[in-house]
């Protein structure tokens, strides 16, 4: 919501600056001091009004272009803000789920560590037995193969 207010304020400031700039140029062209008037006969009011109208149309199209760009930037920022907000909500939900899972295990870390140590120790003993058995069977097969080959 703050982005909407800031975006409106920025747009208003830019439009105001553009209008002041265009109007200042227009008034500067209208209020020429007498000492700076050229020696040539002054242009007619209709010609000057036509030129000012042309400048005003150009300035209006520039303002429309700027407003379009500003609205697209504002909508992109709004979308990125919403996506970040959704991501934060998802992460908060995930954090709550993990806390709910870990809450019952709090204080039982030593028991769990001992259990895993026992399980891996049993597997290590079984692995050692298997390794020795394969070694001796390989030796026996090798000796038998040598005897049969000769």
C-alpha cells in the first residue's frame, strides 16, 4: 500500500515538473522583452499560437509515454513484492512444520545418536565378516583353479 502512495506521489511530481517546464517555455516564448525582440517584424499571433499548440501536443505525448512507463514499472514492482510476500509465507509455513516435527525430539538427541551408533556398529561388524569370507573364498577358488590348470 505504501508503494501505491509513493508511486502516486512520484507520478504527480513528474507531471507537475513537466507541466511547469512546458508552461515556462510557452510563457517565455510569449513574454519576450522588448529589448530582445528581433529587428524583423514579429511573427503573427496565429503562427506563434500554432507553434505553441504543436509544442503542447508533443509535451502531452511525452507525458503519456512517461506515465505508461511509470505504470509498467509500478506494476512490475507490485508483482515482485507479491511474489516475495508469497515466498516468505511459504517459508514461514515450512519453518512451522519443521518446528512441529523437531519439538518432540528435543532432549532426545543423545538417545538418537546412540541408536545410530549401535546400528552402524552392527553393520560394520557384518561388513567385516563378509569381507573376510569373500577373501578366503577367493583364495580357495584361486588355489583350486591353479590345481586344475596344471
